[in-house]
C-alpha cells in the first residue's frame, strides 16, 4: 500500500483517502502526485476597517449626551 500524508497537518493516510481523517482537509492528487500546498477550505478573514464617519458619529453622540445632561441640570437648578 502506497501511503501518503496530509499536506495540511502531516498525518499519514492510506493511498485511497480523499480527506484527512484528522483535520478533514481534502486530499487532492494532481497527475498522481499529492498536492504540495495545503488546501484551505476557508480563506483568512478580511480585516475590517472602522470608518472615520462612524468614529465621528460616536464622538458627537457622546458630546451631545453630555451637553444635554448639563443643560438639563442647569435648567432645573440641580448641582452636578
């Protein structure tokens, strides 16, 4: 039996295996030669960028809440 190994985790597999029994990676054979590169079923997650407008909105909202609280307390004559 011609054993092969998983290109993703290195586990030894029987020659008829289509998937790795440990990590589940697909075992692809190109012209009788196992793939040298690991097959990633899921691409790496994209880095999310925080929008400048979103940050400005949050800051202005916080300033608005503080200003509203100050005006409320000044109108009703309550001490902070």
